[in-house]
C-alpha cells in the first residue's frame, strides 16, 4: 500500500507517535486529511534519552529532576549508593491523569525498558518510518501547548508507533508516498 508520509526531526517524531505532541507546526498547508506516516529524519539515531528540556513535558522533567538529585546524593555519600534496578518508577494517580501525561509516561517507560534489555541499538531512530497519526485538521489558532504563533497547526490524533521501524528511508520535503507493507506491526498499549 502507498502510505502518505511526512518527515519530522528525530526525536520530535517520537513525541508525535507517542501522542505527546498533538500539533505539528508548518509554514504550509494541505488539503490532505487522513493517516499520515511519520518519518523520523535527522543525521543521527539516538542511543540514550535525548534532551527534552525545551519541550513542555512535565513527566520527563520531573523524572530528570529526581534522577539528578539522586545522582547528587550518591556523589556526596561515602558509603551509600543507589542501584539502578532498585529505583522503582510509577505514574501516580494514573486514572486521573490526562492522556498526554499517560503517553509521556509510556515513552519514558519504553525507553527505560529498552535500555535495560538492549544498550547496543538505538531507541530513537533517524532515517526511518516509525509510526503514524491521523491528520484531522489544519488551523491557525490551536490551543495546544505545542502550537507556535504564526504557523499552520496540523491537528494530530490516534497516534501509533511501530514495534519495528522501517529503517533506511531517506528524508523528503512536503508530503510524499512510500510503499508500506501491511505487515507493519504497531506497538500494543
């Protein structure tokens, strides 16, 4: 099947496919509406957790803050250390959290679990089709925290991420098509 794709810089492409970033900002618009496959573009696949400090991501910011404090405590102590596997992380009040917070926590958990099992391979691929969203509308005045003034706000819904990215795909500008196998697997949540 021919899939309609758009290239988005790595690791922001992952924020879209995890449902954290619900608006893509562009200087142009299109009449296309429907499933939009996300191509993660850039020069490098990222092996560790990228720096998300400039993005509105409260779960990851809180996690980073706690981990930094834990590392500082460990540096100053002469006798006590913290074993990585001894740290337990869970989402408080999950049933009352908004969907975006749950999605952000899922990304954090997936990255953590990936690196506990496989430090050799990157989690954040570049040059790969990593998932899909539904482009439902394009507006100028979105209320999303991700909306940038003066740009077209592409409203994205129903994010999915492939359990196995389609690697080795070159970046293109605008909307473009790529033959996608019907066997492309989507991560179950």
